[in-house]
């Protein structure tokens, strides 16, 4: 979950592309970190990956993917401080 939230942070708050987030994940995978067990969500998702996949490939699906990413990020709001803090130290 930590990798996913870190990826969302870079995509949503830092404007990274999918390729750039993939690179972040590759760099994180090379490090030996003991990731914490993050408390579960405080609220359910409004959208799921199934909602994204219902859209035909193209602009609508891309928009739905962005909306889904934002929804997941908002649902994990209780971990934003941790994600921001860890993201500032991991890739230095």
C-alpha cells in the first residue's frame, strides 16, 4: 500500500507522468525499507478499477483513470502527512 500511495502522491501532487511514477517505484524497489502497516481506509472508494475499465480506451478512460486516482488519494487522506514526509526522504 505504501508504494501505491507514494505513486499517487507523485502523480497527483507532483504532476509526475505514469512513466515517472513507474521509475519512482523501480527506485523504491531497489531500496531496503521496512514499510509500515498502514491503518485501513476511513471511508470507502467512490470508484473502482472496474469503473475505469468500463470506459473504452481513449480520452474518457483517461479521464476516469484520473478521477479514480484522485478518489483513492482522498480516501487515504489520513495517511497524506506520512506519504509526503516519506517521499521527501526516500529518493535523495
